């Protein structure tokens, strides 16, 4: 059996490389097995209180789930090494395995991601970096689609694995993030991130309005933009209706966003008191809007609004913080008590949060516009 591990950051081309190798090796007549490493401490395919979960809780060393389309084997803990030797495959491809000392292919966007993952077992580089270069030091950089056949040729030259397999300590940067789809640790870090857009002594501050629902935050924001007489960039979140009934909200970009479709849903009402957030809209359209805004630092940016829906969108959070770092002025709305992300925005030294109430909202228009003009 030949073993190889594919490692790298998220969206660097790991899964594309793995699936490409599977298809190519299968075409050559080999039996191929894969193992996906998941770093999330909460990950399990089993569900609490299911029959199989109860089997495991009772102490079973091995639990099998037999179905018409597949049979799944559940083992009680992390297994590798000698267990792999018993698998009936010619090639075992590991995705995200950092501990085992086996031939390694590193997928990356940039050089720094390669250097921190290099080991003496490294045999090649692949993934998105192939769009920029063909070699990295002594290693060839393979395109994960166009050159997958050549990468499979390289795997055919590997020696058979020697058991027991040796281990090394987990790369700490890799171990810090979930890679199972939930990205819990990454979201936690992104939510707590506090960045500074301007020096602490700067007189300019971004302005975010907050307040209870129905206080008139978005209405006041619109009046401020009109009073300033500028053509803003950024986005608004607007309600949509079906049959005269409000069914949720969508994100409307104020700037062209190229490949992404504008006016995409961010929240859907799914019954009485039930709402479903769609963080993918912020991760794609929202992040693209923020990057476009960053290209126009002299423009006033409108962010209407930030709340719970963005909590599961780390790429958007990063793009927003970067926008705050560079934009001359951002005017937005913050929902109250909506978690670590909005709190991190509110606590930035370059952000001023203003409470809007029914009593003060009329007087705030003149006050805020004067404040902005004095900063120019």
C-alpha cells in the first residue's frame, strides 16, 4: 500500500487534488481509499440518543450501520497507523493529516502557506499556487486539474508504506481551526478580532447607529446620506415580500459585484417565530461588496446593517474589518445584543456608536451631519 497526505489551508485546492487523484488512479486500475481528517472537537457522524450512539455508550468497541446503499463502521476514537495497514486498497490518500510521517503534498494560495507546512516528507506542491508559479524551491507545483495525471505518476513512484507509521506533533496553526464545514474555532477568532482603521489620535471616526427595533435607525441613515449629498458605496439589507407578506431580507449591493448575483437572500422566515440565516450570501456577495468598497476609499460607505446573520461568515467579517481599516468614512447600523462580531465592531477605537430612540432621532440628523463635516 502507498500512502500520501494532502494538506493546506481552506479552499487551497486540497479536495480538488484528492478527487482528481482518486479518478486518475481508479482509471489506472488501482483500489483507492481516502481518510478525511476533521479538527472540530465536536464532530461526529453519529447523533446523540440514536441506537448506534447507545451501542457506543454501552461500550461497544466497534459499531456497524448496515444499509441498502452502504455499510458504515463507527470506531470509538482516533485510529490510524496499524489500522490503515488492514485496509484493502492500493493507495490510501489522506486529506488534512498532519501527524503521520508519510509523503506529503501541500496545497496553498501563497508561499508562506507552503513554508509553514514543509517537512522532510514533502514531495510536491499543488493547488491554487499553480496559477502563479511552476516551481517552489526544489519542488514542482502541480495544477490540481490540468496536471493531475503527472501528479498521479509521481504517486506511482512512491515506496510502499512501512508500518507502524511514525508520527510528529500536530502543526498548531492547522490544529486551531475546524475543517469540517462548521469552522467553529475560526469563527470564534474572527468574531473577537479587533482591528484599528486609523491611529488612536485621529479625529475621524466611522459612525454606526444602534437602537431597539423600530427606532428608525435605517431611516435616519438614509436621511444622513441624502443630507451629505454623496453617492455611497456598500450595501443595504432590504425586506422582500411574497403575496403582500414579508418573508425575509435580501442583500442589495450599491456597487457592481461582477460574478455574484445581486439581491440575494440573507434571512428567510420559516414559520411563526422561526428565521433561517443564510451566511453564504455574506461569504460570497457580501465579501465581494466589501472588497469593491475597499477599492474606493474616498467614497462614503453604507453598511445597513450588521447583526446575527454575519456571525457565521468569517470571510465577510475579515473583509469588513479590512474596509474599516482603509475607508475614509463608514456609516452603518448595528443591531443590539447580537454577539461577538457586532460587539467587536462597536469596540473599535475608530468607531462611534450612537443610540437612536424615538425621542432623539429627529435631532440626531443635524448633529451627526455636523459631526461628519467637522471631520473633513
